C-alpha cells in the first residue's frame, strides 16, 4: 500500500481507477495542459469528437 499525505488544504494519494474520467477531462483542457510540463497536447476524446 502506498502512503497518503494530507494537510489542511491538500491530499496526495495514488491514482485509482475511479480517477480516470476526471484525469481524461483535465488532460483535455488546454488551460491545464499549458501549466503541466509533462502533459501531451490535448486531443478530443471519442465522446467529444462524435458530437
């Protein structure tokens, strides 16, 4: 089991499968991608491009 670090304003924990949708949405947000050095350029998800 990996450690969880908590303060009054922050909680760091390992990723969980339930985080996948949120991570996908954040990775597709250009404003988030611009401030994340290791993020690839956002692409549209299948859900977004089919509409």
